[in-house]
């Protein structure tokens, strides 16, 4: 297998491992929908605890029944392993 095919395989596996997350302009982004405001805020607080524990903080746009999370690694200038670790933790909520 040549290098180009290996890269394609890794990128495909990475994309599949983060269902629903889109990569845009060096960010990972995902929209989460909830049934009501209380459920939304419970989720936001859980994400905040993950961010504090990992010392890796996302941008979050919070609405009544949805949250849009955007994460990047400003030190690396794009998506890094820290970002992948963060989204894995968020997806386990």
C-alpha cells in the first residue's frame, strides 16, 4: 500500500470514528439537539467539565434546544489529537 492510500485510509477511519462531526476550516463542529432547555443545559455543563478536565476548551453556541460545539487546537493551528480526545469524550455523554 502506498503512502497516499495509507493517508486516505487513516482519514476515512478518523472521519468514521467521529460520527456527526464535520471538519471545516481547521475545526471540528457538531450540532446536538435536545428536547428542552433543561436537557440542553445539562449537556452544556457536562461538556464544560470535560473541557476543564482536559484543559481544552470549545466554543459553544447554546440555544433553547440545541448546542453547536466547535473545537480546534489554537497552538497547533487546526485539529489535533487533543481535539479528537475531546470529541470522543463528548460523544460518550
